C-alpha cells in the first residue's frame, strides 16, 4: 500500500509543475452535481430530464452527477468533476471553504427564500411543549443536516437548553423520512426535520409518503428561518468560463417560467423559483454553525456586507495576498515533494531488491508449493478479522467465515452497512490481515503473507475502489499505465518509460471501456462514471486473475452503475476473470451475479444463487436492530 502510495505521489510531484499552467480548454459539456437528500430515488429519476431542460436553455450539453453523500458533492466540485452544484445550506458553507464554491441562486418556496427546522412529535402523544420532552429521546437527521440538526439544536442552545443534558438520549436516524417514521411509529418521542412554514401546514411529513403522514405528526418547536438551498459554481469556473456561468445561471433561473420546468422543480425539490443569491445570505447559517462549534476548517468567516468600492478593493487585495500565499505554499510543497521523492526512490530500490530476493528464495525453497490440494481460487477457513483501537478496544468485524470461491465466478457481496463486506474484500488482496483462521489463494497460504508474497498476490488481484482513487492531475492513459507498475518495475514507470506493449494494452482496455477518445484528458476533468471506467481499465491493465470491487458504483447514478457492472460482467465472461463485487443495491446483485454472499454482523448469513434469496432471507439480512439504527 505504502509502496503504491509513494509511486502515485512521485508521479503527482512530477506532473505538478506542468499541471497548473495549462489554460482551460473550451467546454463541450457541463456537469451539475445534485444533493442526494432524503429523496435520492426521486432525484435520480428526474435528473436526466432536468439536465435536458437546463441544456436546452443554456445551449450546451448537461450531465448530472448524483453524489452519494454531502461530502461527495463538495469533493466533486473541488476536484472539478462537476462544474455546478445544488447544495443544502450547511453543505454550501463547507463547500465555500473547501471547494471555493460561489453561490449563484437560491430556492424560493411559497414566496419566501427560507425554510425552517422544527421538532415534531406524534400527534397522538401528550407532548405539547419542549418542557414535555425533558429526559426523552430525540432523533436528529444526521450531524450535517441543517434543518434536521444544526438549526433546531442551535435554536435550543440560544434558549439556554443544552440538548446534551436536556434529552435522555439523542440518535441520528439517517434521513428526514426515518425521523418522521420513528416519531409516527412511536419508537422515538421527538424528531427534528424540515418544514416550509411555522404553521405546520407543510413539512417533510406532508411531502414524504404521499400525504399518508399528514395528520400523524405535530410540530411543537420551530427554528429561526434558514436561507434556502442553492445552486453554486466554483471560483475556478467564474474565472475561466464567466460567460458560461452566466448562461447556465439564467437557464436555471428560467426553469420555473414554464409549466414543465415548474412541475419538475416542484417534484424534485418542492421549489417554486430560483432567485439570485449572495454569499452574505448564508451568514445566519455560518452563525448557527459557529454556535454549534462546528469545525469546518477551523475558523468561520464573517459576512461580506454590501459590495462597496472599498469592500471590493479590500477583497481584491485579499485575493492577491491569497494568490501570493498559494504560490509560496506550492513551492514549499514542491520542495518537500522532491525531498520525499528522493527518500522514496531509495526506499523503493532497497525494498524491491529485497522482495525480489525473497521471491526467488521462496520459490526455490518450495515455500510456494500448494498447501492444500483444493482447486479453489480462494479458500477461507474459519477466517476472522479483529480490529483493535489505540486504547486496546477490540471489534470483531468478521467471524469464523468459511467459503470456497472458484475461478471465473461472478459474486456479489451484500449486507447492511457495517456488516463486514469491505473487511472481507480487503482480506482477499491482503490489505487486511486476518486475525484467525486460514486464507488460501490458488492453494497457497497467504493468511500472514508478507513482502514479496503480498506483492505477488496484489499483482494477480485488481482492486476497484468506490472513490476511483485516480491520480487527478495526470492523464487517463497515464493512470491506466500505473496498472502496469507491478509488472514494469517502478523506475521505468516513474520516468514514464512504459514499453510499447504496455501502452497498447492500456489503450486496448480504455477502448474496451469506451474511453478511446479520452486518452489524453486529465483524469479529474472526467465525469464520475468515466473516472470509474478508467479505474476499471487500470485494474484490467494489471491483467489480474481476480477483480475485487468495493461498492464501485456507490458514487454513480443508477444508469452508470449498470454500465460499470456490464463491463465487469463482460470481462468475467470473456476472460474468465473472477469478479467479487460489494453491492448495496440488491436488485443489481440479483441481475448480474451468479452467486450472492450476504454478510450480517461479520458472519456469512447467506451463500447461494440469486433465485434462492427468498423474501424471508432478505428480511433477515437487512433487518435493522436498534444498535444498527443508532450507528447510522
Ligand atoms: P461494510 O463494508 O459492510 O459496510 P466494514 O467491513 O467496512 O463493513 O466494517 C465492518 C465493521 O468493522 C463496522 O462496524 C466498522 O465500523 C468496523 N471497522 C471497519 N474498519 C475498521 C477499522 N479500521 N478499525 C475499527 N473498526 C473498523
Ligand atoms: Mg464497505
């Protein structure tokens, strides 16, 4: 792992100098990122239509990127995977700090650019005021939710109520719908969620569940108004493509001018109109974040006030200082990088030499001879993984797993979040070391393999990560060529000297995943779906016997997920590569896998063919118990 990191790091350092100097290419399409929110399915369903409508109005093709979570959206803007984003207010504050986000438009509902956080209780309960909730359990949406956590909590604090001592217990339910359901089902006394007015006429409970929850909920406390969610771009886009930004802003603003656009915005976000916004509109959110002591980047900037001449001069001055500071930081990073590079180089040389010697020793001493006559590609016997923390605490993430995996299988691994899927997968290429039991790979015992033996395992096993893990500043082709690292030797790869065969191989796999026309594009200029295809091509260029993919489509929308699975399926069938993929969408697992393995609390809860999965088994695999709900 460290070795890979150092190689990637060195490549990055080598390309750093040239990367920043490139002038922006003209844009042929734009990518807009969407908040997943609690209506993820709804958003995904309508995303294409929204793209089409904005594209027609702005006169440029538009693609949508539905992020997996809020931080994914911020990261995508920072990495320039997306050009614009629809943000929730608090996420925007983060994005401004981290990704240089600049707000353009904000949402207006019922004639007001505000909404509220409110605390709700079951309509049949006797709770009427905050005082009734003392010592009771309350559900918040999640730590970063503006209306479902930050605002109502800050409002309580400003009234002198400390939620940490006032309530008997606090829980993060994981979504507005889950908060509402907990309150309706009576499992939790109160919950925090969003509402559009302070009369309680319209809120999450009237908008979720198609009106079924309308009269079952009573709001008893409202936060101050929250500035609406917004659409933003980045400072980079404003500098590089000012005209394009203006066009897209106008296009989004005009969406609600006709009935089709209005209906779509209503359906997706319950928005009546998008109106111009400034950063100062979000000062109240900054203050709430401050009151909550939220550590965004250390300090919370104060408002910018009206744009007077002296203010803009000061701002320009500040920007210039920032630029000078950034340049200085770049030089320091470069210098540190070069020193680190030299150290890495020496270290890698010594290590590779040692590994090679060890491999020769092991092979000649017969240490690699089969330890078991089984023909299985993987054999897991009573395998367990125990994680230990720095305070000596232990957690058994995988317990007594027995499995036989044969060459050429296409296996989907399913289970709740935290069930142990990633732990299992990371054992198979020995990113995790098992704590007990035996792990055989092609008959060889690799349970506690080290050094050259691990290098040999990883050479045969390609890993595709959820977040792609590409080197952002180098080209697509160079990224895929790094898949050849374990076969070319690091020195050649580091100076960019790959053989013609390596290049042909990389081009072949990029062509097969449909990216022949993107070879020389910078990796971070590609959309999420394209980046994941580069990651697959990189794994394939390694010419592995096995591909392990850990939720490779979690950051992609459903259509792109299918493309990724289809590519994996093709290589599984055509080249008999064993594919083991962690998947959270059951439907996709059923459709693509020959065999499904389900984990529950670190144990194998099901192992069989997709059609053997009965509703009872599915229920047992996905049943949430209290502790799991609380961990959300
Ligand atoms: P999944 O991929 O199914 O969501 P994981 O394998 O990531 O599950 O995690 C299984 C359990 O092990 C979870 O409870 C998780 O919190 C815990 N866990 C995972 N990685 C570590 C780690 N490095 N240290 C401690 N606990 C961990
Ligand atoms: Mg996982």
